[in-house]
C-alpha cells in the first residue's frame, strides 16, 4: 500500500525543509505544484502552456481544472512511488480532487505564528 504525505502550512512554516528531510530519509518524491507550473512555462509545446502562461506570470491562480490535470499526470508518471504533496491543496475543490485520486495519505499541518513566519522570511 502506498502511503502519501500531504504537507500543509503557511509560507515560512518550513514545509520545504521538512519535505527535503522526508524525501531524503524515507524515499518520497515531491509533488510541488509551483515546480510543475514552472516546468510547464519552460515548455511551450506543453498542452497547458497557454493557460499557465496567462496566469502564473501575472500572479493569478491557475484554474483548478488545469491543476487537476497536471497532478493527475504526476500521479500517472509515479504509480509506485510514495509522494509528498507540498502546497498542492489550496481549496475544497482541490481536496475533493485528491480524495478522488487517493485516500491513502496523511496530512501534516505545520503551524507557527504569523510573526514567526514573517521573521523566517526576512
């Protein structure tokens, strides 16, 4: 059985640091939507290039339907891997989508005060 991990937390909470440690020590691979979207922007022949290039560079949210397709592609390309989901769930629709793909995940929510997060980001 594949057990995935979903990391949640505000910017500056240390998700990236924890993801790197989990990947290194337990053999997980990261699904980070930001990295996936950047890869699409580097490939003008990608089927979602137009939609992503009209949103990400302008600070707009990419439509859920595009995010869903990119995440499904990621899971399809890694059918036997343990996946660490980093920052991919930002609303209820995305959560329901993940539950349709797999219910085999544990959520780790990293909490800290807004003041501490701001201090870390400075």
